[in-house]
């Protein structure tokens, strides 16, 4: 059983471009969470999704950021018109209901 | 406001020592608590999960305790090894529709050979 998979592992974008981060949860998991880790800071919750539904997006910036978890395929975190302050490690986690969350290796976004 | 605090921020010990990492949380109505390990530039590895009804969990040389009433958890590492060097993160989950984890900033552990 493969763990949580994220791709790409590293992503470089210029200011103003779009960044798309993908997350495939563990087999059998229908709950996906996105977290962001800014340099020298702790992990902060962004959004919690179940298949086709956003359950909690209280940690998501109001503009430029969006997330989806379609019926088929991976969850996508999309950042439009990236700025340097978006440079961070973005982690995805999955769980089967309210149990243990398992994390992927992260995507490290660098905005030039 | 629900916050998680970890003390100390950094710890350096000689190999073989037993050590304790501390985690405190402001709201005691937790659903569960997880301890993670994060190596530099890497993802998070789950170490132990303690449900709100439990007092402790053990895995190998690791033991985590939970005292909800005082809002505290400790991670005990026995006979530390250089390979234990990493950042240890404590994260709390509250119930209801809040599925997310609230993380502390971590304790960076260095075990010297």
C-alpha cells in the first residue's frame, strides 16, 4: 500500500505564474488535508476536503488559492499569480475518517 | 484561541541519554494528539497517536503520555541514538467538523555520538 504521494516534489515558478500541486491519498482514504510550512515556522492548516466537497477552508488565503478533490484523480492545490511570499513547503495528509493522518513528502515551491 | 506550544525549541544531548519533550495545548477538549518526526527537507513521519480517552501510547523506545486536564503531553525517548536527531512535532486535533491538526513549532533534537 503506497503512502501519500505528492508531485512535483520541487516546483519553481516566476512571480505571476500559476502553481498546481497534486496529492494522491493513501488507498482507502477519502479525507485530504493541505498544510503549509513557511521557512522557520510551524505547519499551518489550509484546507480539509472529502471527495468532491470542501469541508473546512478556514486556513486558506482568501485570494489566489483554491483546492479541489474530484471524484476521480488526485487532490489539487492551485495557486494563481504566485508571489515570493508563497514560497514554502506544502504538505498533504490523508486519513480514513477521524483517525491518524498520514503525510506525504511535500512539495517545495520556490517563487523567483 | 487554540494553540500548541512545545518546549524546549532545541535540545542537544549525548548518545544514550533518556529525554523528555514537552507539548502543551490551550483547549483541553481535544479529539486526539499525534507526535511526528520531521527530518530536514523531508516530510512528516507519524510516531504515536493518542486518543483523548487514552493516557499513553508506546512504540519501541518511544512513550507518549497525555494529561488532558492539564493540557499537556510528553514524548519520552529512551536510550537516545544519533539517528533520533530530527525535529519532533506535536499536533492536536479537535472534534466536530474540525478535521485539521494544530501544530506546535517543534523541538529540534540533536543527539551527539
